[in-house]
């Protein structure tokens, strides 16, 4: 099993933080490894306190199912096949901002989660982080 | 960063309690500091027991995102961008009654949460508390 | 069943806070009702953040067994009859600072918990609060 | 009240990581702010998974009582005045490795927690991190 290194995690966090600053947001940025366990985290000055937990949960959600966190939300709505899946696993986050991290071979090595702005901006910043590895 | 004092917290609680009595409600009133940690709390005689936790969580929610708790609820409905955000952070409350507290400079120094009646009354009483600082 | 009123709870908190200031400590002071549910709480400016939870748990512990929290600690040591009882009830505190509150008839109407200094000072301040009702 | 910046948190983490590498350990390093909320975290490659939570709890414990986490452990032993305090606050860690962070004025602005080796090494690495701010 490939495993994300701290060097790779820093590359992701730095790329995400760079994007956050460029678009003028204040973000919490979390990286988890293949086991879903926290590898790296930063909270930008002034970023929402409530987004600490959300960024970590977004990253975990993305790794738990190897898909963007927002994909879960399409299936977890009332009447949907995964209704209220958010209450499992100690709390999942099913809106955008969590993205699996893949190495240059396409193997999932972890995930990044971003929270602190609109979900569009959160996803944008997470995507910048994830793209830095490929 | 400014931090709420106990004197300020008491001003908020007293103003909220005064409003609660004037409109004939029985409220739980909680104040948290900038870190989201409890600073002051009172439960009026006969107020709902279930509102102890709700008032504290409303205050925490308001500080966690520096906005009224009810604003979160507009975004967390089925199909909305923050669907089921309530399961994060050990439990958020996304209906009205939580309001950030700002000092005379407009700096957020904590938040107040009120629970015990309709959400309209809860918000009304929280607003009376928050207004006492400005 | 007699039940503590907010007026009584304020008497307890004010007496405890007065004592705290007189002996030069920074305290968290919590009052719970007969159901063990939070009735009133204040954190003095600069008091330890970790004592929020401890003061509330001391008050709950005192009411749960209608005895001073420190009495539990005499029984919960290794080899004792209540070994590790602290892990029950979502967390008990078995050192001094929690005292049942009795009305003038001697009926238990709640409990006070104090945390922020040595356990001797915590108990001293809690005692000042409890004594204000009798 | 002063609040730790991300720049300061990075200084602490980098100094701690540098020390960790010099003494040949694999550490989890966490920094919390004055409210006890996570500000920055890194897990060195190969560091224990069980130390993620411990490093964060050490940092929180140090900030919660504005003292080294190991000081709590001297008081929480069987027969000691704070026996089993570890079950409060969602879990405290009372062995060495958590140290308050002070700015150049001596004001507490957060705390660092380190876990991954012996408690002596954990404290050594945390101390290197904390010293980088003064």
C-alpha cells in the first residue's frame, strides 16, 4: 500500500493555502492518510473555528469512500439511497470540500478536506491541493 | 483579539433575562467566549431541560461561524449546500437563537445562545442580550 | 420535591464568587438542580478553561450521590470498593469542590461545583456558596 | 488577549520537528490556540497513530490549566488530590509532552503537545517547540 508522506502532505497543504490566499478566503486545511488518520492540519488566521472539525471530517469522508465528499451528498438526501449516512463514522460531511489524494500512478494515498468559505470555494481550494501531487 | 469579560457576559445575560420576562417566556441563556468555551449560563425557573444543551450549542454555533445560528439553517436543508452540517463539531444547532457578541468596535468577543420558546422568541431574547453590549 | 430556584442559585454563585475574590482565586462555579441538570454557571476572568467541565462534573457528582464529591474519592482508589467509578455517568469528579445544596429544611435541592485552584480552595469556595442557603 | 498566529504555530512545529529528527524520534506535533482549538498539526512519517489524539490532548491539557501536562500527572495519581482528572474534558493527558506557549511578553497564546516516543523525549521535543517563540 502506498502511503502519503509528510512531504507530500505539506505540498498539498501549501498548494491549498496558496490558492486560499489568492482567492481571498480563510481556510482550515486537513490531510488524512490511507487509514483516514490525520496527517497534517493548518488553520489560517481568522478562519472559522467550526471548520476545524468540518475540514477533518471532509477529508475522512473522501478517503472512507474514495470519492469527493460532495458525491455522498447526492445520495444522502431525503428519499435517497444513503439517507442520513452523515450520522455514521462519528460524523461524515457530505458537501463539497473533501477530495481523495492520488499519487502519480493514480493510487489513493489519502485525502484533503477544506472548510472556511462557500462550498464552491472550499472545493476549489481542496482541488488546488489535490492537484499539486499529480 | 478581544475577549469577553464576566462583566460583559452578565450584561448580556441580564438583558436577555429581562426581555424573556417581559415577553413571558422561560429561557435558558448561555454565553461563550471567543474560543467557544462556556462563560456564563442561567436557566430560568420552569424552563425546558432540553434547552440547556441547545442554548449552549446555539452560542457555540454562532461563534464557530461568526453568524446567527439561523443563517446556518438556511443552508443546511435537504438539497442545500451545507446539508446535515449539524452532525459536526459534536452537534451544531442551525435554527435561530444564537447570535455573535460584538464589542463597541464590532469585534466578535463571543456569542449568546437562547432556547426555551419558539425560535422567533429565542432569537428575540438573544438579540436583546447581544444589543446590550453595543 | 423541592427544587432550587434561579434566585437561590444566584445566591450560591454570588457567595462563592465573593469568597473566591476574597481569597484571591479565579474560579469556575456551577450549580445543578435536583435532576443534576445545569442551572447556573459563571467563569471568572482568567480562570482555567479546563475547569469549566470539572466544576460542572463536581456539582453533578455531588448531587448524583448526595455527598461531597471528595467523599467519592475516598472509595474510588485502587483496591477500594468504587474503584474507577469516575468513568461512569459520562465522567465523575471524585476530588473536593462539589457539595450538595440543602434548603433551610435540610432537603437536597441541587449541588454546587467549584474548580480553579487547589482542591482545598475549591472546596472552601464551594462551601461558602452552599452555606449561603442555610 | 493575545492569540497565536499560524506563523508562530509553524515556528513551533518546525522547531519541534527539527529537534525530533535530531534525536531520532518519530513524533506527532500539535498546536492549539488560547481557546484550546487546533491550530496546526503534523505527523512525521512512521509515527504512532495512537499519538495523534494524545498529542492534541496534551496540548489542550497544557492550555486548559496553563501548565505542563506532566504537572497534572503529579497530582492525579491514586491518593493524590486530582485522582482520575483524566476522565474530564473529553479526555486529558497527564503525562509529559504538553507545554503552554508564551509570547515574548510571557502571555499564554496557546500550547504545544508532542507524542511518539518516551515521555522524556516527548517533553524534550515539545520544549524545543515552545522555546522557539521566546
